[in-house]
C-alpha cells in the first residue's frame, strides 16, 4: 500500500508541474530563448560566499564545483569560521591555485558563528550580486551560467532562487517531498511575491540556492533567533518587499548528512523564531 501511495503522490506532482507549464506559455518561451544567450556576452557581476567550519571532507567537492563552471566566477569568497580540522589548509591550497578565490579568516582566528562570517565576507565583495554555496553543497557546472541568464532576462532586483536536488539519500523521503513542494511554488510564483508562503515555512531550503543584491542584504537584520535558520531569517525579511525569480535550469546539489549544522543542536521553538522575525520584518 505504501508503494502505491508513493506512486500516486509522484503522479500528482508531475501533473501539477505540467499544468504550471501549460498556464505560462509566454514565460516558458522567453525562458527557452534565454537558454541560448551567447556565453561570450555574459560577465557575472556576482560574488559567491562560501562559509567554512569543520567540513574538510566536503569542501573540496564544493570548491571544485565552483571553479569548474562554464562561466568563470570572478569572485569566490571563502570565509573560515575557526575550523579545527584540515579545512584551512585545503582552502589555502585552492586560493593559491585559483586567482578568483579569496580566502578569509576572522582577525582572531576564532569561531564567530554563521551570521558574523557572512557579514564579514560581505564586506569584502565588490560585486552587485551575492550568491551563496555552503561548504558541504555543490553546484552543477552550468549553475552560474543559467543564473546570470535569468538575471539578465528579468533585469529586476530581487531574490533569485534556483532548483535544488538532493545529492545523496540521507532522509530522502522527507527532503524529496519538501523540495517538490518548493519547486511547484517557485515555478508558479516566478516573478511575483512569495511572502505569504514564507510566513510559516521556508520554501528556499538552503543558502546554496539563493542570489540577492548586496545592498539588499546589507539592510537586513542578521541576529537570527535560531542561528541555524539564518537563511530563513533573512529571506522572510527580503521577500516581504522583493519578488522571487526562479532560475529553474540552475541546479544546486544539497548534501544532507549527520553533521549538517541544522542537526548539531536542538532547534528552539519555531513559533518564537517567527514571532521575533515578524518584529524585524515590519521594519524592513
């Protein structure tokens, strides 16, 4: 019975996706045209921030995926937050080999947390756009290509999200349903506001699938009530005012594992998180 239920659920999901496509023929035609935008005309005005903390077994995969894009990323900022494993040596080696990688550490070399690390890295960026790739995730080799094409196509400042695929089978059933729901909503709401959807749940599940103008991030409050949910804390603020744009061809591979940061500590009451964030959102 469970297998039948899963099959029916999958069929329902596919039908929803087909209906979304049929409802938006003009938008899909424009998306198709921009897929063939000449690469030589693309100059990505994007800094990619990678925050590192004790992920030496994953960071090589992450950096390899960034330096092997079809379009060169001109600014990859890797900030290490006081790692005690081999992460620093690995990152230093990459920074020596690739001129587009900037390696940062906090002045006292200590652990300051995700929020402080992101803000510190942000201060070194000279590009308009900020994208993120967490140090245990990966990007498809055409990720930046399709992201920049989407930004050029829309030519509007806002939140640019992209499709997420699971990299492994860790808690696959739970996260697959989550990502399917996110994909449907983002496809339907491409170009419009998603704040109503963000009120109770994060439909932008990972930092590694979002790109935002630097000046918008700089206006945000970074004091997340739950440190592990910093991304949700930021996206709720931004999505109240700015629209979402979905670069569906741009792919993030989301790696979930036992050492994922959102599993390291007990997560506090989400209702308190939302309550505190609501106080920030009205001021944004």
